[in-house]
């Protein structure tokens, strides 16, 4: 039979991985503290604290404004205007990507994960209600049910994270490198200081990774190389032999924001673009 100390050792580090520093981390500690303090409501208080921890994490990772901006969002008539946990989990998995694109284009089946989430939440909700079956439980029974709750919460978070990872990986493969190349080619300015003039001869995206899916934008990290012709002096200087032209290649990294339109859009904006020109100075 699992003891409170065993449960804390096994589950607290996992919960702290998804909890933010400060309030959420303190709430993680309070969950287990409720089990350690004797009393007829020890288990009910534990289950309530765990459910609230998950609620805060879901609200942080899927804010109201972000969820409502998604094309797939429709108010749930049973929720009295509130955003449901299922809708928040859906945002955490696919952001503003349409259901059609996620299922047909990426081949990721999200509904089963959302169904499992609902089951886990219902379990936690049932244990927070005070009744004869959950009130004043013996220590061993309380700890057994606590482990059941923790396992349900752990499974819930793992399933959401795994599904999101699958979506991100599939998206990274679906990103059009030509779109990234065009966006990056309009951004390069670090090369201005290397020569009098420069000409971009080629931009090659070696890898791209989707970092985040927002309501209407993807944030993509792209890495690759840029081939450039560097001219020292004016064209007449080069013609008269007192200037020079040389070709070189430099690695780059960039964050590209891609609009979620049809389905990945034709527009992209580049930020944090960096060309590593250290080899030129060496």
C-alpha cells in the first residue's frame, strides 16, 4: 500500500514539471500536505486541491482570450458562457488549427484524448464532493484513492502533451520551406557591415521546428545557411583591380510567425533573425 511519503516522492516531481514557479508550486506542496494532516476531510481536501491545480494550469496554458480567438471555438450551451476544460485541452493540443487540418492533413486524432480528459476530470470532481463514501476515510483507503487521483491527473497531462507533440512534429514536416525562405530573404541585414555591397545567392532551410501554436499564428524556429556574394569597393573599384568580390556562406537561425490560413497561410513575419558571421572575422 502506498504511503503519503511514497506518493509525494513518486508524483510531486512530475506535478512540479507542469506547475509554474510560485503559487502553482506551492499548491502542489499543499496537495500532499492535505493528505499528511489527519482529519475526516483529509482526502476531500487533497482531491479538491489537485483539481484546482489542474484548473490553474489549464487556464494558464489556454487563456480565455486565446481559446475564443480560435476558428473552431463555439460556446458550449451547457457551460453558461464559460470555456470548458475540454476546450482548453483542445487549445493546448492544436491551438487555432482547424479540426479538418489536424485530422485530415496531419493525421492526428484528437477527440479520443479529449474524451479521456473528461473522464479524469469527472473522477476528480466526484472525489471532491463530501459524502459517506469519501468522508472520514481510513488512512490506507485515503492514500489508495489519492494514488488513483494522481494517476488519473498524470495520465491526463501525459496524453495531452503526447498528442500536442505529435501535432507539432507533423506540423514541422508540413511547413513549406519555400515560405520560410521567402520570409527570411526579406529580413537579412546583418551582412551589411561585412562589405560595401552584398548579394544573396541562396538561402537554404536545413531544419524547421514548430515552437508554438497560437490562435492564428504558428511560431517556427528555422535554421540553415545563407550563401552570399560580398563586394568590397565600388563596381569601378572591382573593375580596376582595387576592389574585390568573394562568395561565402553563413549559418542562420530565425523565428518565423506563420499565419494560420489555408491552412498555413501565405504570409510570414520573421523575428529574432541571427546570422553567425564569426567565421568571416576569423
